[in-house]
């Protein structure tokens, strides 16, 4: 009888509050375990993105510079002006933007389209077979058979600083390429060095969208700088990645001013505030943010993996 009473006492010690606390502890343990697994998976992805052949990039840039230097009878310096310099490159979305500085101020008298066409003709005629060369309003893009794109943005060094082709006219615009890099570096430091890897992961997710709806790499980086201003959350990629998408779905609705000076806005290609395309991009980004939240709530690695691979 006494033994039975002892058993009953043990049972009644499990009050409703105790049971609730025990369940909560177990749930927290499961969430923490999944967050560690997710962090490991994201680290694996980042390692694969960082495994690019930088030596091949340098060799190809050097080859392009040599061809153009001979044709223009000028000397060229090249600076990594885009995602290679900012360490946010991801295959398939962000080009290798190289600021190609022409050390010949006489070329300033020529229109940007003439310079770009001349660069295009020169590279097209002397690079190996299978290499495709095209140009737009501001840059020449060299596409290699292995899928690598190198984007060359010509710049002229003047007493007043650097000038690049204007995005709005046939002339040249002053730029300060260091200003944007400084802003990104500052925000990355504020986020414990986790902003740059978060941007890489964000670009990889966005690369799964149809090409016509992909944001430019520069735009993604600008959104990230804005999104994490005053950020006080946990400084991990698994926390910051969904946060970036949650913030970006609202930020993308308004133009972001270009800190480098090369254009008025980094996202002019989306039109004015609350344009139809901005609203559509906002819905796409919001849907991706929701998928991340749902994947974590379900503790599903498979759902997270699906975010990084196109269904096409």
C-alpha cells in the first residue's frame, strides 16, 4: 500500500506546468539541433562558392588587358570593381566586374559607345575561338565556354578622378568606387563578418528565379546594407538570411541611391517607386522569405536545400 502511495506521489509531482516546461525544453533542444545542422549545410554551400578558380580569372583578365593595351596603344590597370573585390561573387548571378582603367586622357574626347565598340571589336578579333564578346551601354562582357563571364567596365583617369560610361548619356560620369566598398565593409564589421557570406547565400537563392526577375548583384548588396542598418539579431547566416529576405521585400519597393556615383539609383532598371515590376519582385522575395521560415519551422533540411536549386 505504501509503495503504491509512493508511486502516486511521483505521478502527481508532474503538474501541468511541469509538463509544459518539459515539452518546451525538448522543443528548444530540437530547434537548436536543427539550427546547428542548418548552419553546417550553409557552411558547405559557402565553401563550394569560395572554391572558384581565382587564378583563371586573373589570367583571363590579364589576357584581355594585353589585347586591349596593344590595340589602344595605351596602358591599362585593372581593379576588381565588383563582386570579386567585395568577395560576394556567386556563379550564375553576379558578374566579375573589373574596372579597367585606361591611362590615356585623350580618350575622354571620344564618346563612351565608341570606346565600348572598339573594345568589343578588339577582343572579338583576338581572343580564342569559343569566347563570346558583347557590350552594353556601360561595359563589355567576355563569356567563356566554361560559363565564366568577365565584365569589363572602362574607366578614364582624369585630374578630377575616375570617369566611366554614363548609364544615361553617351558621355562619361565621375565615380568613387571605394565609397560603396567602404559602406559594405563597415556594415559587414557591424554584423560580425557575417554579412558578406549572407549576401553570397542570398544571391544563390535569387539565382533560382527566372532570369528576367533576378536582381543585379550590386542591387542585392545595396539592399543588404540597408536591411542590416542597426541590426541587433543573432549574427549567424541561418538567422540573417531569412531576415534579409523579410526586409528586402519592403526595401525593393523604393529606389536605392547609388553611393558609388555611377548612376542615380542602383535599381533604376525596376522603374520608379511601387512600379508594377517592383511589386512583383516584392512578392517573389516575400515568398522566398516565407519558404525559409516554413523550412525552419518544419525543421526540414530538404525544404532549405530546395531554396538553392532551380526547379527547371
